[in-house]
C-alpha cells in the first residue's frame, strides 16, 4: 500500500482523527481561495473542509464515492505558461458542487484521478 501524500500535517491529522474502521487516507491537499480549506481523499470518501459558513464556522463534509455523480477537472493556465497556473476539481453530488482549487496541475490531476477511479468502480 502506498503512503498517503499531504500538504499540511494538521490537515492530515484532522482527517486521520475521523477515519472509520477499515478506512485509510490516500491524499490530503490544501485548497486555495476563499471557502475551501482542504480536501481529503480516503479509500471510502471525499472530505472537504468548507470555511464559508457565517460566523467563522467550519464544516467537514464527507461525500461517499457512491454518491458522487461526476468529477470535473478545470485548468486555468495563464497566458505566461505554467508559472501562474491553477487547477480546480469540482465534485458533483445531488445538485451540489464542491470545488477545490489547487496551486498547479499535479495535485489537482491526482485528486481528480482518485475520485474518478473510485466512482467508476
């Protein structure tokens, strides 16, 4: 089994603290921009930290792969090439879309592929 990858230890620790029996972490990536704190990917679900609640409240939202209808990968390359590029994945669940923006393409592509592989099984 591969070792999980992550950007920040405290984000990894939040995901690890809430694991279910038989669940393991695949990746935890820091999100950019307003709203999303990070995305956690396990063998059972996607976990998104949402910082956009009123009153400085934060939610950890768990999305089982079986409930995800689609995942999108959106690349926003600047006209100057890879230097200033960002990428976003969007996870679509029952009329709600959860978006996470990443710094660069590699982490977004990895997250997208993990979600896609799990929803296609």
